[in-house]
């Protein structure tokens, strides 16, 4: 059974068949998937969802596919962690981390969007998939595409972190490093996409791809015991994830799966690339492109495709936005490691750093529930922290060397001999 009706323009509302359509031919806005919510309401209850395997496909009626899911059967349903030690450090009462740093198979939230995009690409008859990536998408399309026997053309900016490059090459895609920024890569891919009949997951099949992000929001609600948190801090690159988290809660409310107020959304970016944050803080509707310069490369999109919708989602929710410097990003990565034992990538440092700022500024109240979105893994972005985490203590292979070198520490931590 398919609950997907078709595609619909996000501006003028014109409808299109559920094929490869990504811009409205009348107003040039992007299009979005439309569902038959009455049919979904009949099929999808809390009990039905809870009875299914713990993957993002437990919400399949709310995802844009027609047959059975075929890609990413182990993706999604990552932990939602009550973070009491971090809460204490930030001076807040009720804090959660939605931890996609352990996403299967490639350790970032991109496994969600790619599972959906590739399942749909196969349904639409493509044998070649492609993407323009800031790093994590490259790894996920490479890996999930390998298992699906798809040809893969992956385009990245040439200056990516080694962990992201190796984390794609191991799956043997056609990896193309473009001299330029992500925005240059994206422009080139739009040109290539108009000539080659490939499924560019974040370009021509973007309407399907983007829906995968909703599962991040569904899981937060389900894992909170079918509750809506008050505040959610979300990292933004192209602005799709934050927009779709908003849509996820709207849909769950519409279907009666949760009740209560919509969450307040907060956008997090690096100061070196903050086009969405700037637009929100100016309460504007026009996103001004920037030239990125930040260690948070996975978020370094200067001309965000969904910047307008992300801004609208945040302001409509009563939320706000902020950015952090490279230094604050590293400090936040370390804070998360020390308090909660989670090694996040630079994007996670952005999100936590911004959450901390918004709490200190009184924008997020200390006594209400807060979710911080951790979307990627730190093993992929080691360069900026190499010189910032200290070094191991070196000793000779003897008890005497151990005790003479660590003597002070052993006494300080009152270790019993
Ligand atoms: C892609 C990405 C995001 C943001 O995604 P958008 O939907 O483009 O805003 C956030 N975190 C990480 C780690 C990412 O790779
Ligand atoms: Zn239109």
C-alpha cells in the first residue's frame, strides 16, 4: 500500500505526479511529497509503530515509497539519551541528546535521508546514484549504494577531512574531488544532472530524500514516550533537517500520535558560515549567500537550498538562532566527550555550543525540556582537535616508571593501592 499521493509545490500548491520533479515549473519553488493522511491515520497507531523493527522504516507510511523498503533496513532508531551530567554543566533541568553519531552504517544522520532516497531511486528505475556532499552524504551514498549494487558518482569539495574522504573511498564509489566550495560542487552537479540520467539524491530526487529527515523527529517523540519536547536545537547546512523536524511533529499531531504544543526550534551554525542564522536574526525572508570559512565543514553551505523554509520553521515556532566560533566548536566537542562520553564531529560542537549560548542568554529556559541534535561522529573530523585534546602520558614498561610519572595524579584522585 502506498500512502504517497504525489508532489506539490511548496509555494503555489500546484500538484505533480510522484516522479522525478524537483522544481515547480510555474514559480520555480521546490516541491514536497503529499500523503493521504486519512489512510495513514487508519494504518498507523502507536501500537503498530512500536511492534515494528527498530529502524527508521517503522514509520514507513509517512515515507515516500510505494513498495517495501530495500535500503537502510538497519538505519535510524538511534539512542535518545537523558544527559544529566551535561545538564548539570549547562545548568538545566531536563536535557536529552538525540545521538546519530552512532547511525548505521556511516555514523551520521545522512543514513536516514539516503535510505529513503535510494529506496525511491530504485523504485523509479535508476541504476546510478549521485550526490553533491559536504562529507557525510558522500559516505552514506557510497556505502548504502554499494550494498544496493548501484553505480555511484560522488562529488565533494577537494578540501574535506581525511576521515570523510577515506570514509567514502572504502566503499569504492567514483569519488570526484572538485576544486571549490560545496556551493561550486552543487552548481556543477546541477549541470551534470541535467545531462546524465542519474538520481542525484539531494538535487533531482531531493523531495524524496528530504522526507527521510522526518524520522529524526518521529523518533524523538516516540522515545520520549510519545511526548513533544519544549525546545530542540538543530544544526543547519542546507536547512532541510530543521524544516523536516518541524514537519514531523506537525504530522504526529495531525495523526493524533502526540498532543500538546509544537516544539520551539533553534538553528545552529558556525559563525564562519551562518546564512540561515543571519536571516533568522534579521527576521528577514531573504537568505543572503556567504562564503564559508569554518572547521564545521559538514555544515559549510553558503547558499542553503532550504534556507527560506528553515527560517520560516524557526520563526513560526517562536524560536531563535545563534552561531559559534571555531574555538567554541572545539570546546563544545570536548565538553560533550567529558560529560557524556560521546565523540561528536564539528557539527555536534556547533549544536552544543549554540545550545549553551542560547541557555546563557535566557533564550532557552533552564527548567523546560531540551533536545540537542547530535548528527555526526568525531572520528571523521579529527584534524581540528588533534592539538586540542592533549597527549597520552608516556612511561617505561615498569611499575616504578608508572608511579613516578603519575604519582601526583594517583594521589590527587585518591586511588587505593
Ligand atoms: C548534512 C548535515 C546536517 C544538516 O543537514 P541539512 O539538512 O542540510 O541542514 C547536520 N549535521 C550533519 C553532521 C550533517 O552531515
Ligand atoms: Zn509553484
